[in-house]
């Protein structure tokens, strides 16, 4: 997969993570989008590095999507824990 496809995957993974974890985010739409993209990269890297699942060249690989969504969820939860009260 190219960088562009990872960015698209990250956008979609961020939207799915936001759907799975609703509520107000401290960063709004832009922050959640950036968290999704970063989560996709980190989830893919962790999957390839420590879970012995090489990064697939196929955009529709389920394990790649699970890693991207999982990374986005973890980052979104961490972001809310660190900066959750900034929009009150």
C-alpha cells in the first residue's frame, strides 16, 4: 500500500473509531481525523513489528483494517484521557 492509501485508510479508521466511541472530542473533527491517520500508521507498524503480520499490499485486508481501527481507538481514548476537559 502507498502512503496515500494509508492516509485514506486512516481517515476511514478514524471515522469508524469515532462511531464506536461517540462523544465530544477535545480536538474536534480535525483532531479526530489526525488521530485516525496516526492510529492507522501506528496500528500497522505494531501489527508488522510485534504481531508477526506483515503489512499487506491489499487495501481490503481485514487484519490491516483491524490494526488501523484498533490504533485509532487507542489513540482516541488516550487523547480523551489527557485532554478531555479542554472543551468544557
